[in-house]
C-alpha cells in the first residue's frame, strides 16, 4: 500500500512495517527512499504529522498555532469524505 502525503513524502506499507519515504535525487533521476519505520499505520501517520509540524518555519506561538491548524487541515483533506468521522 502506498499513501502519498504530498509530492515529497509518502507512507508505504511493507510486509514487516510501515515506512515514511521521501523522494530523493538519485543518479540524474528521482528515487523514493525510506527514512522512518513504524509498526502500525496509525503511528506512521502520526509520525508524518509530527514531522510536518516540527519542520514548519513558524516563529512564535501564534504562528505555531496556525501552523498546526494548517498541518491538521492538510491531513484531513487526504481522507475521503465517506471515511471521515463526524464529531
């Protein structure tokens, strides 16, 4: 199973783990390279979300709060509407 997060990051299920992969330049082309491994899909998604929050260029508390909201919205949009949980 391959779940694209954006053009640079994706989650891939393997026989033994879930992994975060990033697209890298490799000998004149592009290649997906794993960089984090997780035992469950839930942990892989959480790892991707936490990574996006950590590397966001926000400075200060108000920008950080907006950054978290933006990241959450990005991941919510990846979920098809028929699978979303209602509040």
